[in-house]
C-alpha cells in the first residue's frame, strides 16, 4: 500500500498542527479526482445491488462522473444499500458478513478514503498496523516479536472485540471525525454511507450502527474509531498510571497487549470493558484471555516441568521455545484452525474443479494458491507448517484426480513424475522477522 500523496497540502497541515480542524474538504471530491482514481478500483470484483460492473460504468465514464459530482454538490447523492454476503472467518467456524457497494459508491468511498487518509495518517500511532501505508500483519508480528524479545514482558492479554464491525456507533464515529473535520458537506457524505443500509436475501435492512466490511472506506473508519477509543486511551491515559512496561499491538480490530505486571494486565481488562461499554463495544469473554508469557515465564515453567500457554494472533500461534542455539525465543507457526480452514478450502475447490476444468488447468491456479499461502505464512521458523500444507495439498490433488471417474486415473509414481516435470511452488520463507524492523 503506497503512501497517499494526492493531497500534499492537507498532509502538511495535518502533520504540523495536530489540533487543526479542516473546514473545506468536500470540494476535493471533484471530476478530476474521481477520474484519476477510477483506475484504482479492483477489477473482477462482485457487483452491488444495481449489477453495474466496472466495465459498464467505464463505458460512459466522463458523463457518469459529471452527473455524480453534480448530485454531491446538490446533496441529492444517495448511496445504494450494500449487498450483504457471508464468507467463512479464517480459522473459525462462524462467518463474516461483507457489504458489497455499487461501483459508483466504491468510487466515492475511495475519494473520501484518500482525503481521510491524508489527515489521519499523521495522527495514527505506531501501534496500529491494519490497512495502513507501509504497514501490514507482518509488521504487527515483527513488532510483537521484538517487544517480547527485548522488553520485560511477563504477561500477554489477547482481546477479541465482539462483532466489532457490526457494533460501531455512528454517533461516536462522527464525534471522532469531528475532532479533525468541521466541513458539514464532507461529513454529510460519510453519514449517507453509514445510513445507506444493507440488502440481504432481497430484504432491505436499515443500519443505525456498524461499518459493513467490504467497502473501501470501512477499514479506515474502523481505524479512526479505535484510534480514539483504544489507542489514544491506552497511550495517554492507561499507560501513564503505571511505571511498569506495557505495549499495545493492533491490526484493525485484532490486538494484543504485553505487560510486565499481572496487576496491570488485570486492571487493563477491567478498565477496557468499561471503556468499550461507553462506545458501544463489548469484549468477547470466551475469546479473550490473560496468560503468562515471555522469556522469564518460559524458564520458570521449564524448571517446574509445566507447559507455558500460547496465544493466536493474525492467523499464527505464538509460543515460547528454545532456538537451535539454546536461546529462549518467541516462535510463530500457522494456527491449527487456519491450517485446517485453508486445507478445507483447497479440498472444496478441487472437488468442484475436477468436473469443470481439465487437470492441466489445475496447476496455475494451485500455484497461485500456494504462493499466496507462502507469502502470508512464510515467517521465519514456520517452514515445518508450510511443508505440512504443501504435502497435504499434494495428497488432496492425488485423491481428487482419482475421483474424476470410477476407474483409477493415475498411480502415485506417475503422479510424482508429472509433478517433477510440472512442479508446484516449494515451501519458502518470505518474511525474515529477525532482520526486519517495525515500520515507524
């Protein structure tokens, strides 16, 4: 994700004066901006409820955008309700609701996002890693790794926010935005998106709270919300009440907090519940835990011959171990739930593909799936899990090749010879967390 440089004057003002409120922003969402960013919309994505594809909209782009800008100026612009679909949550049996906006609404959201990002990227703290330029899940894990390895960490609090995207308070979100923005026309556009509603199974549902996932704008609005509700509160209020070490690492609504003192960790959970309640959020008690964790804790449990707890964060299980050089280090491996979910996805795809496309057409698709898996999970020390995933995919391939008909299509020896001539990507480490540094 590239750093936003479309509005250098806004960036400069936001950086110099942290208390400045921007009074004139809506006029930036003009024909020139919308035409320039139209190419940034992702192709081959699902349509909204109007079924207008990107190609349909582009066929008459100039007049469509001129009409759109006029509607925003006259305040007759009305975003269409988003189409709600459900996808499985990674590593979980439940599903996540996604909202698919119309093509035109995606374009306006992208324009609003560019302006908001120019302002709030100057305000966001280093502990925030989700959906930000030069930040990623990997920078979050690198920050966690270096914190545990170099700071006096003895406890970790893993927090899950109950249905965060469904429970964002529109009132408090707008209050957060008003800390930096006092342009009523610009805020009006955001209000229209928040109130646009959703369509599910043909039925319209009003939205009085929440920020549906799936649009260009919801991740940034969520970051702004948690910047004020969580990040600033932790850094400016809670952290100042103790001399002991503590550190927050957040990726959108997923976060962990490391502590030196158990007393601070317990107090954090108590005060966090109170803080969240004020802003319409709730801690998911069955998915939130306080565990003993860190180098000292590992050595103590080793002496007592007991197991030290681990925790999951961003699809990885994080645990303490001994390195091959005898040092106590933090390890990161693909969580069992994620591994199971990924393999189930491959299995379902193979089951469908066996009857619809030829075997030779499987290979490029499987190559892309394996490469994507390695790019995300290829962290230092996770090679064993990558190898396990690769072997399971090979086994699933062989199984479903021989399910294409009642007769066995190929034996194992022939299958191995084929893979030697047409190999799939081998497991590889793509992110060396020991040589990387968190983005500042």
